[in-house]
């Protein structure tokens, strides 16, 4: 049975009880509409904690004015059932007024410099401030020993790593592997926006990431690999925001022929914007 909590005092009482018993607490922050990727994060956190809390909160401060906050799918009953099955103990589902007592506009905000200024940050101004703001609040509310985030949101993970180190939040971050459908499409709550013909071409994103990796490993120039990826996706009907190869810091294009790399894509198919990435190693292997 999962405990569903909407009230901050109730959450604090549960957390205080667990801490008194000396139990380790894991947190999985989510915006709900959960799928197998989220459930895998619950199972990951479970391996490092005695009790797992999943937050389900569609966070208004991370959506731009023309983004999908209103139509973002909200499925709390199904979320609770899936979380219970994955081994989650408590679903923390605050209202906007509980998360932001003075309202989202008057909220104290967090800003992580540097890594938020490129890629997603450059295209979605304020998005990562909203993420850092709500994640900091969740850390303060739940006081977890470990917190699990998915690698699909690669840049988000980099932002949160910076936040945790810089503010010395006393917790360990866990990074969960990307969970994909059999045809390679990374699981995302936004996949359900895809019309049938869009869903059929969406796996091209992952195929393109693999081609980028293989091209670089075969010695092609990064610029050529990036341009080819963008062309391939445009030809398949995507509108490409970026198709790039970076080092893990994400800050600048990754040149040279060895070391850790990540290929990142953001592209729109119809009205739906999807992101994906692939981490790999270059050099003698
Ligand atoms: O990755 C998400 O679902 C959200 O950005 C997060 C981390 C739950 C913050 O709202």
C-alpha cells in the first residue's frame, strides 16, 4: 500500500519518523504520468534506501509561457498504482500553493550559471531555474539520503549535480539509465502526444544518435557528423533544434579524438518536442 500525501506537515511527520528509526530515504522527483523509466528510478533508489518517496508535481516554474503546462498529462491514480508496484512507499503530491506559498511568481528562485546557458537552457529560457527551484524545495521537504534522476534529461542531471555540489546538499545523486521502447524510442511522458505516423518516425532520433557515435568513431569530423544528423532528421520530417556532440561539461563543442562524449538531439515532430542523448567513449577501445 502506498501512502499518498498532499500536506507538508504530514510529509514532515513521516520523514521525521523514518529518520528516528535510522532509515535511509530515497527520493525520485517526477512530474507524474509515470512510465517504466520512472519505475526503474524507484527501483534504483530502493537499492540505496530503506524508504522511497516519489514526488508527483507538475512544476509551473519550469514551463515557458507557450509550453505545455496546461495540457501536460496528469494521471495521479495510475501514478500511485505504478509507484506502489515498483516498491515506492510514499507519493508526495503537493499542490502548487503548498510548493509555492507566495505563488510561483513570488517564489525564491535558484539559478545555476554556466551549464544552463546552452542547448535546452538557450532554447527554454528560465526552464532550468524552475527545475533547480523545485528540486531544491523537494530536497528540503524530503531530506533524502539519495535522489534518483534519469539520464534522458542529460543537461538537467548536469544542472542538479552542480546544484547539489555547490549548495552541499547532504545527499548522493543516482543517475538512472535511459529506458527505451523496443524500437529505440526513449520513454517520455510526451510520447503520448505523437500521432501514429509521428510515432513511427520517432525512433529515428535514437538511430541518428547511434549514427553520430559511429561516424565519430570512424574518424569523421564532428561538424560533418552534426550536419549529417540534422539533415537526416529534417528529411524524416523533424524540425531540429540541435544535433551536437559535447564533452560531459556540455559547455563547448567536443573536438579531439578521445575521451567521454555525449551526442544530444532536440527535435520537434508535429507539435511535440522530443530530446534524447547517447553517451559514449572515443579513442582506443
Ligand atoms: O524531470 C522531471 O520530471 C522534472 O524536471 C523534475 C526533475 C521532476 C522537476 O520538476
